[in-house]
């Protein structure tokens, strides 16, 4: 599979929480960093995602925000 996305962070699924429609998938990318992705439950099932799976987190955004108090 080829993708235009250039940001691919490899990691391990550490949590999958399914709701009725959406799911939160947490991926440990190392160094104490965990990325949380909100995807559909159908996508979780199609990918067969489960804790312990090695995955690639792909990020493609039109903006990145940073806040500080």
C-alpha cells in the first residue's frame, strides 16, 4: 500500500475502547508518548485491532495547534 501521508509513527496498541459508533485506540509510540485516535468501531473490526498489535499511526492534518497557559 502506498500513501501520500509522510508522518508514520510505529507503535503498539495499548488500549481499545469501543462505543456504539466510535472507538478510542491508544498507541504507545515509545519514549513515554501515547497517541489516541478516534476511529469508527467498523474500522476497528475491519483492521482486527487488539491490544498488543504493532501498528503505524498516520497523521495528516491541515493544522497543528499548541497551547500554553
